[in-house]
């Protein structure tokens, strides 16, 4: 259960910052640009520069798999949810 704790903390950290990332991108990005891709990029950088560095050496081999799962599945779907919470459909226009 040791690796699970790291994964759980990593996911919590990224998700805790997701709302902020969405609001930031929403406030500074012109309409028509791919805002979701920008938020995904922010989440990816948070993961690479903070989360991945915090993983102990023995878990490093799992980092790419976990990154893919966290970003492509969890974050991608949650962005849609967060955005719909803020303004129904404005990002997809």
C-alpha cells in the first residue's frame, strides 16, 4: 500500500490545483483557443516539476504510467466537469 499513498497524494495535489488552472486560463485566454489543452499542459507541468520529483527512487519507473493515467483520464474528464460548472459550454465554442 506504500506506492498507493504517493499516487493518492499526487492526484490530490494536481486536482486541488485544477480549479485554479481553469480559472486562470479562462481569464487570460482569448475565445476560440484550445483552453482545455492549456489546462492539460499546466497540469502536466505541475506533475513533471513537482509531483514526479517527490516520488522516491523505487517508484520512478511507475511515474510515466501514473502521469498518463492521471492526466489523460482523470484530469481530462475533470476539466470538462469544472468547465461546465463555470460556464455551460463556453469553452467548446
